[in-house]
C-alpha cells in the first residue's frame, strides 16, 4: 500500500465473511523482560480511544466479530473474523485498537492478576510442568524458548514496560496484512484508507524476520542416554512424560521427509507408538510424536500422559520403537497408509481461504518458500523405506533425547 505495508489477498467469493490478519515483526525474541511482548499484545483489546475494555468487547459482539491475539518468537498476530456487511465498522474498531490503545493502569493490573491466577492453576498440571522443564532443559534459561514466566514476573512487570514495547515495535513499518474471504474493491478501499495511506506507529524499526541463526542453539549430543529429570507434583494422578531434542532447520533438505518419519513413529492414530504403548501395553490413552516449529530450528518431541508408575516402561518402549526404525524397513502397506493419512490432512487443512492464509503466514513466519506445500506433497509421495531408515539412524537417536517425567510426590515445583 502507499505507506509500504504489503497486503496479501486470498479471495473466496460468496462466503459473506472476511478475515484480516495484522502480522507484526515483534515477538518474544525482542523483549527486554519476561511477559513484555505478551502483554503488549494482550492489552490491545483492553481499551482504546473512546472505548473501555468492556465497551470494546460489547461492540465486537454486537457485530458478531471474533478477535484473536497471539505472540510467537519473532512475530505478533492480530486476527479478526467478521461478516462482510460489518467490515467497515469492525475495521474502525481495530484501527483504534492498533493505533490508539489506552494501556490503562487499572485494567493492566487486572489482566496481570488474572493471568497470574491462571498460571497458578496451570503449574499444578503435570503436562504444563513437563513442557516447561523440557524447554528449560533443551534451550536453557537465557534463550527466549527456554525462558519461563514465573508468578513473581506478573508482579514486577509494569505498564510502562508494555507501553515501551508497543511504541518500539508496533506500526506500519513492522506490519504485514493478510486479507481473506469475500474480498472486493470496496473492502480494499476501506483497508487502504484506514491502514495504508500514511505511516502510523513506530518509525524506529523495519519489517525483519529474525534470522534462524539468531534463535538457533547447539544442543550437545550425549554419548549415552540421558537420565530422566524427575519432577514431583502433589496430587498428580498420571505420569507426564516429555522427550525431545533439536534437529535440523526447516529449510534443511531432510526436514520434509523427517515429517513422514515422525508420522510413522507417532503422528497419527495408527502409529508405532500408539499400537505399542496404547494398544499392546495399555500404559496410556494417547501418545504422540511431533516436529514443533516455533522457530526455524525444529524441535522433535514425544509426549504422553501415562498410567502412574509406568514412566520408565513407556520411555523404554519409545527407545525401542526408535531403534526399530533404525534397523528395520517400514513395510510398504504401512508407508502407503501414512502417505494417505498425510495427504488427506493437507487436503483438510488447506481447503478454505482462511486456512490457506494460515499456511502462507506460517511459511512467511519461518522463512519457507511459497512452494512449501507442493514440496511437502512431493516428499510424502517420494520418501521410501530406505530413506526413512537413513533418517531414523541420523535423527531418531535415544541418546539425543532430553527426558522429563512429572509424577506424584510431596514436593510442588
């Protein structure tokens, strides 16, 4: 647009609904203290010029609109779903929210206290404790992915910290806009007049994808299997288990084929881990393996809530299935099933204009080429059993894993 904001459009005529995404080059990586990026985003909806937090929420409800706010490592996302007939009215609300937030001290403290109370509840959950501990173990306390907000951080964070972050990183120079749904020339005119005519917000920074090398860390590989880190949690009724390690960058030639391998191991209901740990052993209702891409450096993770006292057995079976993939070729019928499943998931995930927007934002967020979906489908169809075995020998190594177990005990971490 005239002020330099790139505007991406995906049309879906006749939908009568519109989605608009504002993506700012601002995330946890840029914050000077814990929670700063999160609350700079979260406070946007807590009042702006002419509206209290309650009045703003009521106005959105009146128009049947839905607002989502979220913060990643190097991006902040503001997403609005609205009916086409109410597009201008809701856009005027969003324009005030983004350019003239009030950052009211009393409302800020209320939001802080509410989020602190929610964290107090979450810290009594085994899955939350396990995930926090896994991130600390892999990334360390100094890395944005390893930094964990503690209860005292909500008390020390000041509204001035949040305002400072907002003024540094929110503005037309750090923004991209994605418009999807029932888009026509009238809607484009509204977007350009409200957000594209002149510069707004910060002039200190430009759009910049934080380089993957800035977020990457070197995860030292052990020569032998690491001992599990045990966390005792009062009143835990299950063993919460997380195993993980860092692998390649998302642009590495091995990445897409490793997604196929991870699906074989634990990525769908008929996976190796589900058949062994759930069906044969009965240790859990669900166990899964994922490749997590919060940053361009891929995190491999196995997650499970297991029968109390069975963590050691579950971990042994995970190691066993990883070694099986290193030593045995995946049968053709199993690989065919995995291909069908993964292809079907792509069809389901990318069938609408809104979900395609998610895909393009994901690709931009991680610095992936716009041919990423096509390359993914090609990898699914061409990765064979020999290739999977080679990848398993390279990446599915039990000695690389950080292991966390949260179980019942007398100590609250």
